[in-house]
């Protein structure tokens, strides 16, 4: 079966712009979590969506937002980009219930210049 | 000012030897632990998991040990191969939802 698909793979944006990243989970998975990975902070949890509802949120400013659609695909948006937002953004897919494990996508590499 | 990145500990191991990667976790309420492998340019790849009601679990060439008393997790890789070269992360889950708390990672370098 298809894995977790993240698009685009690479993105270059200018400070002050906004960006939208997309994640398509494994078929049948209802939970999508987003993580930011940087050399300085490692892997940091952003938020999790389950059945179109955000049910968990990390410690990131309000410039970081997300949503989930009825087909479980998720998008995250970062507004007013800062240089420090340069990172690898990863999404993880899971069933979201019971004893669930997580499958990660390959990530979107965002560079803010 | 200058930003300081996480200093990843590095484990150098000779091909064919066994590797042991250690991880200290933070939350005594965590009930699920996962080891991931991340190769350059890729997302983390699931290796093995363990629940808090167990202290050992074995997979193919890998074993995870959990010591809840000292909040310590380890990953043992038998007969390490060049393809095992990667960064290894432990992750813990402490709530009912999807949040994972990741460790800083360990860089494993396999030498011939």
C-alpha cells in the first residue's frame, strides 16, 4: 500500500511570506501529526489532527496552523515566515485509535531566505 | 548570535559487531516507546516498539530493552551492517493522542 506522501519535497520562501504544506496519510489512517525537525531543536511536535479535529498541539506560535480534510489529508500553514522556520517538516500517519504506530513521510524541506 | 545545534552522540561500530544505542526518556507516565531510524534525506523509519508492560521485545536483528525504574531504553542491533548507518531516535508517547516526544538522536557509523 502507498506510504505517507508529503508535497512539495523542497520549498524556498522569502521572509514574511506564507507557505502551505500537504500530507496524504496511509489509506484508512485517520490521524495526521506534524513535526518540525531542525539541527538546533531536533524533532518537535507541532499538532495532531484526527477526523478533521485538532486534538493535540505543541508549543509553537499561532503562525503555525493546520487542518484536516474529510479524506484525512492534512495541510499545515505557516504565515509570516521567519528565517528560523527553515526546517524539515514531517508528517506522521496513524490509525489514531487503540494500539497505533506511526509512519512518517519523507518530509518537506523548507528554506526561508 | 551564533546558533548551537544539538550535538548528536556518535557510535562508531565495526561491520559485523553488535551495536547498543541508549536513550533516557523523560516522562514516567509514558506507556509506549518507539525506535526510529533516519537516513539522510528521508523521514524517520519505524524499527521496533515496546509498551510499558514489557521490558524486552525482539525483532529481526534488533532488540529493545525498557527499564522503567531508571527511565531508560536501549536498542541493540545484532551483526551491524553498512546499511545500518543512520541517525537513531527513541520516542515516547505519554498521552492518549498522537504526540511523540523524541530524543536527540544517536548517529551510528558502521565501518568496514
